[in-house]
C-alpha cells in the first residue's frame, strides 16, 4: 500500500497491524518518556494537509499525529480559496508541486474520485481524507479501532447505521471494511431518499453479508451491537427541504442492549440529543480521540513501506 485512497485497501490483515501499532502508540503517549521517544521517530519527514472542504477532526488529528511522531506539517485549510486551484490549477499539478515540499500529502476534496487522480500523479504517499460522497478511509480506520476497543471483537456484530446514508461517505467506507469480518450484519435506518448506495449493497450481497433496511429506529437499535449515527449532509443535498428525522435520545438508549455502543463520525447536529452523552455506551468523543493513534499508525505504515 503506497497510498490510502479507498477503504477496500484496509483488509483485516492491514487493520490488525494498524490497530496493534495504534495501541502501542497510545501506551507510549501516556508517559513523558514515551512521548519523547515518539518525537524522535520521524524528524526527517514533513506532511502536507491540503483541505478543499471544511474539517475539524480529520485535519487536526492528522497534523497532531504527524507532530506526535516528530514530523513537520505544512497546511492549507481552505485550499479551494487559498490554493492555486482557484486560478485553475489541476489536482495533478498541485500534488506534483506539493510533493516537493512534503513527504506525504493528506487531501480532502468535494469531488468524488479526485484523490485517486492525485495519488496517480504523486511521487509521495497520498491519504484520502474524504472525497465528496465517495470515501473516508481513515475515518473507517478509526471507526474499526473504536469498535474493537469498545466491543472487544470485530466479529459477529450487528451494526445499525442511520441517518443520511446516501450522501455520507463514512458509512460507505465503514460498511465495506466491516463486511470482511465473520458474522457481520447490517441494518440501515433511513428514508427512501437517503438510502445506502446500490454499489455498497451489491458488494454486501456478493460477500454474503446480510442487511435490511427500515425506518423503525426503536426496533433496529434494540438488536444492535453497534449503532453508527450520521447527520444529514445538508451541503450535498439537491433538495434542501429533505429531512432524515431519526433521533437517538434517552428513550432509544433505554431499549438498547447493555453491551452496545453508539458512534458518530461527528459533527453531531441534532440527531443524537445531548442527554445521551453521559451514557457509558456513547463513544463518539472517545471515537474522535482515537483518530490520532490510528493516523500515527497509518503514517508509520506508509513511511515504512519499501
Ligand atoms: N466528518 C465526517 C466527514 O467529513 C462526517 C460528516 O461531516 O458528517 O465525512
């Protein structure tokens, strides 16, 4: 794996390795000695973060991960306006230029598929930090790590995904990755306009992974091991009047299994009420913190490739 552009590259073998590394880094970060050791690992590397779409967690956690490993960071947080894209530069030319300034490039863009083009033109590793309604593989990486930490296993899980499954890229990446594990089943809670893409459902069918679709939040969440909730992707909707209208509140929580977990890629808007936050099963803030450890592991993985 030279670049990480799609969740399909995150096979169980790769994930096992990355999770072990993330755990190792998590331990080292607990002590001053450990932190200093980590800072000494990659003082010769610089990463560039090129973000053409808004981000809080993904950009900052990649930059934090790089700095925890002793790397330098160069960054443009509003590349759509502040980079030469506005002058008409192609993504291929941009990465050729940035590859002269950095040893890896993390890209987020509103155009689906554009990170593949960037990777094809880049002599240094490219990481897809979200491409339109396409994929968000590093989010899938931190989601899988979170599921493993919270549930103690990646097998035999009933995963309920809810909200805007048509325009959300995190659910597309996570569904692909989790479909590789034995005994996974999915329930998609959504409306006809916000359904999971046919390409993902076809893949699940080919892999023999069972899935159902429903609009009954209570019935679906009762049987869930993992509840993965998402916001309506308002910025991607052609019809601005669309609503998802599926809310996780304390009443829904009361019907859920004691051993289960609620996740959300964040930002949360109003689809999980603040009253849920104190429930020990609400893992979304732990989940976002996990992003640093796995992104450290990923940078190490990409820089260790021969
Ligand atoms: N932060 C995630 C993403 O960039 C989820 C979201 O924005 O709803 O896809």
